C-alpha cells in the first residue's frame, strides 16, 4: 500500500466531513511511522513546521492537483474546506448530479421562455416587477435577493409553473439552500416580514460592511410588491 492509499484509508475511517488538518491527525494515529518520518523531515525544513503540518500540506497539495478526485467529495462553502471519503457508487451519483446541475440553467430558461410566450402582458408585468424589486433591494440595501419559484421549476416529483403566483423573493443564500426543493409560498404578510427582518439585520451591520442603507424607499417598494403579489 503506497502513501496515497494509506492517506485515503485513514480518511475512510472517518464517517463525516473533516478538515485537511483533521485528516492529517487521523493519518498520524493510524500510521505512526508516517508521522515519525514527517517529524524527521520537518526538522530539516528552513521554516518552522511540524510533521503533522507537513502531512496536512501534502494532503492539501494532492487535493488541489486532483489526486483523490475519484475518492473524495470536497465542500468549499466553508473555510477551511472540508472533505469526506466517497465510494465509487457515491462518486458516480455525484457526477451525474453535477451534470444535471450544469444543464439546469438551460432547462430553467427553456421553461420560462415557453411559459412567457403565451402569458398575458399583465402577468409579464408582475414578473418584471418582482425582478425590479429584487434588483432595487440590492441597490438600496446591499442585499442579494433573488426571484424564486416557490414550487420549483425543476422539482423532480412535482415541477412548478413559471407564473407570478408562484414567485417570491428569497435571499440568494436561502435560495441556494432551497435549490430544486419546493416550499410553501410566503403569504404576503410573511414575505413583507421576511424582507423587513433581513433589512433590519443588515442595518445593524451596514457600517461595518461599508453598505449604504436607503430606508426611505422601502415603503414604496413594499407597496409595489403588495400590488403584484
């Protein structure tokens, strides 16, 4: 068994997401000879380091050059990044899912285009207003809102329709978590409370983020939202 295989075997024993540092610790626990060799090599380094840090650096370098590409899943949404061991079956399923995600924007665009071909101008206006209000929340409050289909267009069991009665405004981060899941659409009161609560939080940290808040436009925005919701 070569070193790469030993590293992977150590990761396989951990049934959870772990940082590279945690992975390196497990390597040292399972293979004390590798730990000892890394300790000796660390003594000869110009920079102050340890064997554990050397193992972690090697693992990190291997990840970056794709050495474990068929054996690990990487979560880069956090820092430091986390990884977990995946079986061949899981890897193949992940590849298939990633391909679906890559083509999803095209599918979504096609659904929207076809729906709007036969849509009345009043419905198109309502959709345009959702988009405009979303952009203005970004402009005046520094908030990344997106227009979301409550019943997701690409939901696998029950796809939703591209229609203004299926739209709502969600923070980009919340919309990403929702993905192709379907959620009950906000009532108008819930939608307004959601927006107000997010803006209230943003106001507290605005100066620290360097964001300029323009609160006197909110009332007008919410009135427009009420008319098209």
